[in-house]
């Protein structure tokens, strides 16, 4: 669009949200144009920060009329380059939509604005004796809207499911500026299409989420975290499967490896957890109304664990054990922008896949390093590759093809964004992608909502 046309749009938008909330100074807009990893960056003429759903709807209407593309953005913690303006789009920030309702203790639900941080939502739930079960290391910045747009998974999927499983209703602005609102939260409500489910995971391409009705789960105050060292991954996978069968209060089963732990300890100045290094580490967390520590240790013994075990029963030691796992993402980022391949594999295939990976990477990118960690309970492996250029996608291509040939997914929980749209066909048939396109065209005929993510060019 010509600059004078864009200026006219921004003048109209400033009339809606107020000039201080149309940010054009490149120094101030810069953090909105670079993703969390530093791998994806672009430019934007302006960051627009509406303060209400009405303002946001007006802004979208003006942009639709002028055919100006928008990238919705929440906390900007996404890891697939989906929330930054790579093609000069306007950024529509939801960070001012922070209304957070009182917890409905009878229904076990709460209504939260799109810009509410996940940690704020968790705190509000806890104060009412409940818990918002979606949890992730980016909890202080990731927002309700962003986690819905990406259908974020996180640490507790094995027990409570991901974001879609908590969604009881949604409010969103569609590409023509109309507002859809269905926030009653009825657990049973078969009155037509599930728009909340459709928008969840649509990565800002079908509508801008402005609020959501979310289910909460009981707060289980007694908690134990256990870190176990293993000689090999096959043994770790077998133990996790047995512990899951024997311990119904298991919340999380996470995995990391000796080299990742060493990096985390070096970057964060932490001491290694055991007197010796183990090739594989599994972190397990359980919570219940009564202390699950005994049940956890019986389940581990019954599963045949013989390696080192560290147990955290108080808040400090639990946090110390979690730090070994949670700080992987930030520690790896200190080595330069990584390629982040968030994969999902059938669990029985995980050990062989990981065993083959270093050789495959070394063959195609000798200078690259591979870092692995993830949510082993879900078969969700985060493969991080450092030491290759941000735009060198050869290794990504080989690994994605490998994962698809094993019946796995190229995106377990981060979404497709811009990073993976080239490979969507590996997991989705031509008929499915055609259906995606028809839905996109029906809801966003002009193509203004995050037009450069999810769907590859036709
Ligand atoms: C340290 C770290 C740990 C992480 N751990 C996990 C994890 O365990 N599990 C997991 O799933 N992810 C994880 N992530 C990735 C990230 O936190 C999630 O993808 C999260 O859901 C993004 O939320 P956000 O508010 O930051 O969204 P953004 O990064 O701002 O946006 C992400 C996508 O959603 C769209 N979007 C944002 N807000 C809206 C809205 N209101 N309406 C419509 N579209 C919108 C954007 O356009 C973009 O496509 C992690 C990230 C980091 C940095």
C-alpha cells in the first residue's frame, strides 16, 4: 500500500485507540518485530494497542477496508516466527486486553482477556483453590490469546490436556471487524459449530482472540518432583510408561540429556544434580490431595529404576529440579538463534529416532550441534539445532521427512507459523490443506489476518 494510504489508515486507527497506542517509533516497535529466538525478524509501520474489544474490532474493520495486513501478537514468545511482521504488516498487540474475571468457583471456570499472562491466570485460579492446568516455561509472558492461537501444550498435557481441552468459550474479532462472543461456559452446548475449537490453533489466521472462558482444575496442594538418571533412553521410555500406568496423579514426564544439562549448568551457574553424569534424565512431577511422595517412589521401584534419584518435596527443591529442564530453551538461545523443531513421535519409535539423529545432522551440517529435550510423556521432542544459518533449511527438511516417515508430527505444540509451512504437506493431505484454505477464504476473504503463516503459497 502507498505510504499516504497507510498514513490515512494510521490516522483513522489513532482516532480509535488514541495516538499513544499507535506506536511508530522504530526504536519502540523493534522488540515487536523480532521473535523470541532471534531467528525471525521483519519491520512494521506501526504497533497498534487497542484497549478493548470494541476498539480492536474497529481497527480490524478499518484495516479490512484498506486491505492492510495485520499480525496479531500477544507475549511474542512463539517459536515458529508466526507472531512477527515478516512482510511489513501492522502488529496488533493484545497486551492491553488484561481484564481477568472473578473465578466462578461453582463452575470451576474463569473469563480472561487475551492479553492476560498465563502466570497471572494461574495466580487468580490458585487464590480460589483451583489451578489453570496449562503451564509452560514462558508463563510470565505468554498470553491467553497467544496460547489459544497456538493451542499451546506445555508441561501437564499427560494429565489435563492442552489449551483446547480447557477452552469453554471464546470472544474474537473476525476479519470483517465483527465480534463473535460465546462465553457462557456451559459444559454441554451442542448449538452448532465449535468456533472456539476452530480458532484454537489457527495462529491468528481466522480471527483475533480477545477473551476466553477457561476451565480450571482442582488445586492439588501436595506435590513431589523426582529427577532420575538413566543409562539409555529405551529404559527411560519403558519406566515412564510403567509409572504412568501405576501413578494416576502424575502431572508431567520430561526428558533431557547430559549435554543439555551441562550447558544449562554452565549458563545458569547451577551444580549438576548427581555425583556423576547420566546420559538421560527424566523429571517426573505428581500432585494430589495427600502427599504422593511414597506412591512416586513405589511406582519408580516397581518400574525397576536403579539409577540416581533426586526428590523435591518442598517448593525450593522442586523449583531447583524443574530449573534443570525449564532453562534449556534460554540456555540454548545463548549460542545464537537455533532452528527449533518441535516434533511428536510415536513413543516406541523415540529411542531409535534419537539414536539416528546426530549422524543425520552431522552428515548434512558438520558444524551444527543438536540439543534435545522435551515432554517424554507425550512423545514430544524439542530438537534444537545451533551453528547453522537461520535460513539454511536443509537439516530441517531431512529431519521433518524422517519424522513424517515414522508417523510423527512436524509440530507437536508450537504450531506451523512461518518456520514450517513449507512442510505442512508432510502431515496434512492435499484435501485437508484445501479445506484449510476454503475456511481461511470464507472467514478472511481479503486475506488481512496473519497472511504469511500456516498455509504455504498456492
Ligand atoms: C521459554 C519458552 C518455553 C516454551 N514452552 C512451551 C511449551 O512448553 N509448550 C508450548 O506449547 N509452547 C511453548 N513455548 C512457545 C510459546 O510460549 C507458545 O507458543 C505460546 O502459546 C505463545 O503465546 P504468546 O502470547 O507469546 O503468543 P505470540 O508469540 O505473541 O503469538 C503466537 C501466535 O499466535 C498468534 N496470536 C497471538 N495472540 C493472538 C490473539 N489474541 N488472537 C489470535 N492470534 C494470536 C500470533 O499471530 C502468532 O501466530 C515456549 C516458549 C518459550 C520462549
